[in-house]
């Protein structure tokens, strides 16, 4: 036999182990490297920004000091006046002393001079220099051409006399007198060598470097020696004042040196961890393999006894095949036993229910694991359990969920019965019905009450937890297994009286009266009385309906008989009212009647049925009465309209007058006008009067006052105001314009 299981188990750990360690080490290095890089960039950016800010502040300070001195010292303005300088030579000396003081106070200032435009003389530290002898006149010409420029120049060479060697400076000039004078210029030169020394003092050449480039990208200054290898640029910062770009970074050979040291530490830790893990895996693998070796020895010994060790295979395959065969054999055996057990239980249950003689019932129950050992039972009863509204149950759950709920329901009821100290055996005997055999000992007292309490408790629990409604039909309590069939028949018969006997969904067969009969003739008479009162709209039909349901409850008729009698009553009512109008016909035929009938079929108690019929017939009665009243009111409104048309000239004609004349309330009369003519009574009579007034104005010569009296107004003023509001013009204008009735521009409203 190949002993590869040990190697498989050992090697199965290594790939994921090595990969995990490698990834952790690599990710740790990357994380540390990234953090270090970010911190380095941040520190370098701060350092470069500090250098640039320091240089900017220095240049602004030079500019501010020079401008303050020139502004305060009047000798600068006196020097620009040739006459004053000629009269007083001390002016030049004082200006030179002032410039020397400014240069001495700031190490960055190389030189400065004042140019006088009037005679083209330049005053330097050495004295007056004529224009032709001054070596920096090219810069002066550029400055005079761009007198409004306020910034610093690019790096340029500077010397006062032609024989002097040039210095690299950056320059700024200001017009005199300040701020926008035209008499001269003050020029300040900053020594680039001094600037470079200041920057060099703030930058550590051994770790970092700094390059300064002009706008064209040319290198102006670098802290690195020319023979050094260039480093990696980390930051670029623009200096708007000079237009320079500061590039900074870490010098080559020093970049992230401390990060490498940390990386080496991580590598050492990772190697040590790997070595420790290898030793641990070897140890734990050998330890875990020992039980497998024992198992293999036992399997091999069994195969040797059975002569089945002909094929060589590794440990994994051998164990897998052995377990697979064992599991399959166990499952087949258990399934076969379970099927036999279920079939035997169901068959015995049906035998007991049908009342067939069955020998040794208790022994069979013990063998089928239905009856607990040692339990002695003498009294038995059968309970029929039915799921209420089963159509909703089927449509609301899938087939699998239905089976699950039914299984849970049977187990719950059996457990509840056991909690009450009774034996319970439940089996489904129909799609929506379950049968329960209840057993009790000889000393059981008040068995009927105990069974009723169990059924009520079970119904409440199922309703609260499973959201299902149950009906219980309980047969009588009898002695002996052989009489279970009698209790079963009584329970089935009790379920036929759910509507009349159900009290909280529990029906006891003992509650059935002995002389229950149809008595159809009595109910036909009651239904005929109800239909007659309904047709006469007396309202007494409710009393007849109540009497019908009281009789149904007293007579304890079967559910099918109750439904048949009530349907007969509805058919009689439909034959009387169904042909009166299409709206009433919907209550007896069509979709509405079908939905109501389905609701009636799903009702499980006579109380619900009474409420359902009362509500439905009340709604029908309201529509029937409204229809009858509509026909009578139509005749009344027609008579009222004719009366108004004959008496519209009566000034006293009003809703009060109509209410007294037709014996109705004024509010109801207004309602009838609104419903019939879609306008108020006042608007109706005004329209009628104005139409008649138009005819009189157009066809007669009667005065406006006379016409007002003829159409029901006491004076012409009120008549004229109403006429203009309705017709759009006054009665006089209407007659003068000779308008025809109905042709005026009616701008009023009724």
C-alpha cells in the first residue's frame, strides 16, 4: 500500500504557508517603504519651502528698507534737482552715506546707485559717474523703457566701470521721487554669491540637495558638487517673485537607507518564523498521523478477513471508499426502516379509525414506537382537525412549505396533549384534515373538559405562532381501542355543523341535538317575509334576518343545509330586485356577487355569517332606497320647475316659499336643484327673469320700472344692477343698442 497520506498532509500545508509568509513580508516592506517615502517627501517639501520663504522675506525686506530710506531721506529728492546739488555739495555725500548704511545693514545687497535723468548722471558709492563712463547703462536703458515694472531682474553681470570684472546680481529699480516719479531711478543689486551662501547654509549637502532653475529650466544654482551623481527629485516649488523653480530631493546613495535597515530586520524575522513553522508542522503532522495509522490498520485487518485486499491504494482512497460503503448501507437501512415504520403506523391508524378488529394493538403500537412503554390507556376519543381557509393556505405557501407547516402542526398538537398528561397520535387523513387519537388512563376524570381545553389551547397557540386558523371536531370519550371508530364518525359528523356549533373553532359532538332536522318549510316562510319587507322599504327586514339566524343556531343544521337555505333567500330577493336596475343586479349576478359568495363559503362561524349577510343586505338596501327616492324626486323637481316658470314674477318666490308649497326643507330643495340642473336655485330664477326681461326690453316700450315689476323685482335699481351683472349692459343701453335677446355680451355669472 502506498503511504502517501503522510506526504499529502505534510505538503498540503506548505504552499499556502509559504505564500502567506511571503506576502506578509512583502506587504510589510512595502508598507514601511511607502510610509518612509511619504514622510521623506513631506519633510523635504517643508525644508525647501522654508528656504524659499526665507529668501522671499529677505528680498522683500531689502525692498522695504530701501524704499523707507528713500522716502524718509529728503537728500535723495534734493539730488534729483541739479540746481540744489550745485548749490550744496553735501547732498551727494549724504546720499552716498545713506546707500553705504543700507548695504552695511544687509549682507545680500551688493551695491546700489541713483540715476538722475535731468543731466544723465549716476551717483554710486564712488561718486558721480557720467552716463558715457557708466558700465551698467544697458540695464538703465532697459529700466527706463520699462519704468512701471515692479519685480526683480534675472541674474545678470554688474560692474560700475568698464575695467572692473562683473559680478552676478539680481536687480530691482524704483522710480524717483516715490512712488511714480519721472526724475530718476534707484537701483538695488543683490549679490548672487551671497544668496547662494545663505541657501547653502540652510541645506545639508550630505543628505539632501537643492537645484534652482530659471523660467527656461536652466540650472542657476545647486547644492551638489558637479562630480556627484544626481539624486531623485521629490519636490518642485515655484517662487513667483523671481520666477525660479526649487527642485529638492535626497542625494543619491542616501535614499531610504534607514528603510533598508528596517527591511533587513523584517527579513530576519520572517526567516526565523518560517523555520519555526516548518519545525512545528513536522511535529503536528506526525502527531496527527498516528490516529490515521491506527484506523488504516483496522481497515486492513477487516479486508484480510474478507479476502478483499487485492487492490493497492493510498490511505485517502481506502478510507473514502470504506466510509462511502458504510454510509450508503446505513442510509439504505434507515430509509427502509423509516418507510416501514411510517407505513405501519398509518395502516394501524386507519384500521382503528375504521373500527376494524385488530389484535394486540398495544404491542403493535410499542413496536411502531407510537405508544411509550409502560403507559396504560383505557379511555379514547377522536379529534378531527381542519385547516381554516385552506385555499389561502395553498396559495400563500409553496408545496415544500406546506409540508413543513403540516409536519410542525402535527408535532405541536401532540406535544401539547402530552403536556396535558394525555396520549396523542396524529396522522393526516386528508389534504386539509388531520386526525388525532387521544388516550387517557382509567383514573382520568372530566375527560371531556380536558380534551376541550387541549383543543382550545392548541388553536390559540397555532393562531399566535403559525398564523393559521384551525377547527376541531371532537368525538365522544369511549373505552377501549375498538370504539375509536365510533368516536371518529361522531367527530366527522360534528365537523358538518361548524357554522352552527363552533365556539372558538371547537365543536363537541355531544353538543349536537338529537332531533336536528332541516325544517325547510319554516325557513322558506321566513325568507319570503324578509323579501316582502325589503321590497316595501320598511326596515323590518333586519328583524326577519335576525330571526332566521337565531333559528339556524337553535336547530343546529348542517353547514351545507345552512348555505343552501341562505342561497335560496338570496335567489328570492334577486328575483324581486334584480330587474329594477343594473346597479342592483350586480348584487345578485356578476363579479361582485361571485366575490361575495366566495367570502360566504370561506366563513367558519354562524356569527361571522350573520355579520356578513347584515352588512351586504344593508348596502343593497341603501342602494335600493336611493333608487326609489331618485324616481320620486325626479317627479317632484319637474313639478317645482313648472311652478317656478309660472310664478317667477312673484317677488316672494324663494326656497322658503318652495319648502312650504311642496312640504320639503329649504336645504333639500336647494340640493334637488343642484343635482337636477347643476345650478343653485337663485341662479335658476335669475336666469329665468333676465331672459323674460330681455324680451320685454326688445319687444315693448314699457318702462324699466314696469319691466322690473313684471319679472319679480320691487324697484328698477335692484333690477338694473342684476341685469347688468348677468347681461353685461344696463337695461337702458340694452334697449338703446336694440340688442336681441341672448346677443348681449354677457360678462356676468349666474
